[in-house]
C-alpha cells in the first residue's frame, strides 16, 4: 500500500497511463482533498486499486497546512498515520515528507521501477516522459537524464 498526492495522479490520468501505478502497487490510498484536486478538470473514475479516505484532523496536519497546500498536507499526514510510502513530486512537499521520516517516490521513480521490472522499455519511458513534457508538466531534464544513465542495458 502507498499514499499519493495529486500531481503524479493528474499526469497519469491525463496521459491514460494508470497501469504504471498498478504495475507497482496493489493499493493506493488518497485523501478526499486529493480526489477533489485530480477531478477538478473533469470527472474521473478511479481504478479499483485507488481508494479515497478521510484524514483525521490533528496537530501535525494543522502544522503541515501552514507550510503546504491542502492536498500535500493531507497526503503527508495520511502517510504518517498509515506508516506508508508516499507518492509526491513537489519539491517543498518532498523535503518536508523526508524530514518527517517518510519514504517517498515520484513520477520519475515510478517510471524507473517500471523499466527495472520490465513493464516499460527505455524507449517507451522516453516517449511517455516526452508526452508529459509536451502536456506542460514540469520534469527536471537533468533528473530524466540521470535516470536513463543509471538504468543498465
């Protein structure tokens, strides 16, 4: 099981590539606010492996909301509550999640694991990442290059 913030989900829904998550995770929990964020543009149907849950209001969540947006705050609070890995891409949110002792993964990590587990070829991964960039998603090109260099042939 893993908890997810909205950014990676938005990209994967927009590009119709949710299998990149289901290849790796049997269950993903998302806070209600994250569901609202990912369904702003249009109604989406969540795959069976994604479940929407409510997050308990507590001091940690209140503090996180002073530092981050509501979705990131609730995703981090839920990951702490569930003692689970967190899918998060925003730099500030990642930094705070790591400081809280959470294990994190982002879109590039998900793509990397799909390549390593042979669900994606390097060529397919490059095509996917190019499409994400063409759709306006910001992905650090140095990180993309590093990821491809670190994958053994």
